[in-house]
């Protein structure tokens, strides 16, 4: 019995390395950290922290949809910021996808660096049902 199913979306950036966009194990979907890469062009969206976060959220949404889920199914998010001073702006874009009463658990941490020197990376865990 296969314990995991690989989930991919052509509307999110293809993995570069030994990982997948997401793995479904039972009813739980584990989404790899997403950055603001455009799936079609491979270009980074970095015109502003808000635009960068918006692209990250669109990539996450595409992966959720590929698994038949949406942001309502997310139970845990991890946000990695290059600069904690961007927290308010990132939080506003991120928060626009959730109802505060049922928002997922989350941590937000400042890190020394991120892939491709982006300013924000977000991963999620979602549950079907």
C-alpha cells in the first residue's frame, strides 16, 4: 500500500531538486515552501513585498486546488521572512485568504536567507474532510 501520493500543479513552480510541490499522506497534504516564482516564465515576482507574497499565495492556492482543496483546509502555515519588518505587509496579504475565526495555526520566523534570495517563503499543511 502506497503511503503517499505526489501532488503537482502546472500552475505552481516545478521543483528544482529532490522534492515535490506537495505530498498527500492519508487525508493530510504537506506543501513544500513556495516562493514568488512564476510557473510559466520562471521569473521572480519581486516588485514589492506585497506582490511577492501575493505570488506565493497564488502558488500555494494552485497546489491546494490540484489536491482538491482550498485555503479553508489549511491547518498549519510556516512563514519565513528575510526581514521581520515586512511582517505587517506579508500578514495583510496572507490574512486576506483566511477567516480569522478559523485561520490555521502558524509561525513566522526571520531567516538569514532564502532560495533565490527572495524575501518570503511559505509552506502549508492542509487536511481533507
